[in-house]
């Protein structure tokens, strides 16, 4: 899925005959801009005040590009429909106006060849687009997400589609209880998302962490279905998704109408995973379906025990190695070896998604060998450290004894004189 690109729209065939927008040396030279700027802070003046921050203004496009009319006419006849004035577009008209330029590959390549030109087609496959064609004017269109006169690229932190602002942009509709209630949808997805590990990582500076459009799509927004939610999660968690897809749970979950990943991890309020999720004790998710008497429960307990054992041995080796490092012992090669044990632990945790004890143990057993090897080497380094310290202590005692003997001898010679 393409992400972080400006969300732009293509065009319907009936608008292909409308003239393309033309760039100007300075959009402020248009009579539309001059006139509206004179209204100051009023509703009529705000568009002129805000538009200089817009990406289209920066590319030289004036008011006429979207609203039509004659920007060279200083009189009100500039807004004459016979001169192409379209006024304030609404509903499907918004999509057509944006698509008039953004779906023309030759035109768009003059300004940004990386922009896609199929967004209108994609938009009409979305829940929003389908409902718009059914006559529902409450659904999101281009301006609902991108704004009107202050459209900025997603890389701009002020943009409504910047990764850190996408959730609030979607929330302008999806956090509205009255609006969402009319569709029979919950109004808490944004609130729940902002409790998730994805949001915490995003807020912490990791802009690759997923937000709304990464899972639901942007122009083709749609809720992940039961049978393909794993494909959505698998965009980032590829190995886990592959293991789950080959497991017997995948087929059973699909047959029962249970969403694979979301059934254990949740959807919007996904918490940071931990080994405590595996097993039968709270907060283990396996207990929702399994007990200690069935095969699944026994497998969960066996996998948890294997992973706990490796995690414990790894921590023991790590602590000993850190002691040796702080003491100044050469631990570089051993540290590198310890990373292999940590890699085995990570792979074992991922192998849980295969729901096969043998696959988990296939990762755990080599990790245990490495952890034990590192622990032995760390103990040898610490033993060598103790030997050096004892040798140093003996050397200091001998040196001190020699110094005392010399002092006594010197004093004896001085007394004889």
C-alpha cells in the first residue's frame, strides 16, 4: 500500500473536457484574490488569507483553477457562469474538480511525477465513494481530509494528512457519536487507537508506525474483512502473518468468522506484546478459547515454558556479561555471540503464531545453547578478573613489605651513623 503520498483524486469522464488549470507567476494578481483579500478576517476574506500557505498557491495556481470564472476581470462579471464560474463545489462536484487535474498524468507529471493519478477510481471503490454515489452527502470527500485553502503535502507537520494528524483528521467524523451512530458505527476508534503501541511509537517519532490509512487505506478506505485482516497486518508483520497463514488456526478462524490477528491483539487499541499473552493465566489470550485440559491449552503452556526458559537464561548471561564489561574485561566477541541468543528469542516469540510447539522449540534450543555458552564465557572472564585482582593484591602486599623493609633498613643505617 502506498503511504505518505499526498491524497489526490482522478477525474470522471464527463470532466475531461473542462480546461486544465493554468499556473500564474503570482496567484495574488487574480482579481478574485484582490477582492477577497479586502474583506479581512471575515468569512469572505479568510480564503485569501489562508491560500498563500497552500501547495497549489506555491505552484502558481490561483482561485480560477478550482472555482472557474475570469480572474482577469476586475468586475463581478468575473463570477459569471458563462465565463466558467462554478462557485463553491459540493458532493461529487468536489471530486470532479480535484480530479480534473489530478487524474491527468501528463499534466501532473509537470509538477510532481511521483503522484498517483488513479485516486478518483480508487475513491469510488471505498465506503465513502460508494455512499456518495448513493446520494449521502455526509461522507468524506477530498476536502474533508485535505482541507480547502490550506492544502499541504503530508511531509508538512501542519498538514491534515501528516502521520501525526491523520487520526484526528479521520476523527473529525469517526469520533462524532451522533454521526457515527446514524451509521451504526462506534465513535471511539481514535480514542482507542491513541492507547495503542502504534500511536505511542508514532508519537515518539517513528513516522513509519501505522495510522488509520495504513490499515484502512486512504482513497480506497474500507474496513479489513475477516478473511484478509492478516494481509493488512502482514504489511509490517510479514513473518508472523506467514506463520499464521500456514497454521491450522487460520482455516478455523476464517471458517468461524473470527478475524485472525485482531482476535488476539485487538484492532485499534493494540497493546505492546509480551510473553504474558501466551498461556492460560491472566492476561493470556489463549485462555479465551482453551483450558489446561485440551490440546491447545497444553501447547500454549509448553510454548510459554520454553520461551520463559530461554528468556531467563538469556538474562542471566546478559547480566554476567555486563558485569564483566563494566569491570573492563574484553567482551566484544562474546557480546556479538549474545546477540545470536537474543535473535533466537525473537524468532521463538514469532514462531508462536504457527501454534506448533515443535517450531517454537526449534528456535529455543539453539538459543539455549548459545546463552549457556555465553554465560560460561562470562563466568570465565569474571573468574579471570578475580584472579587478576588477587594477583594484584599479593603484588601490592609484596611491594608494601619491600617498602617497609627499606624504610626500616634506612632508619637502622641512620642510627649507626
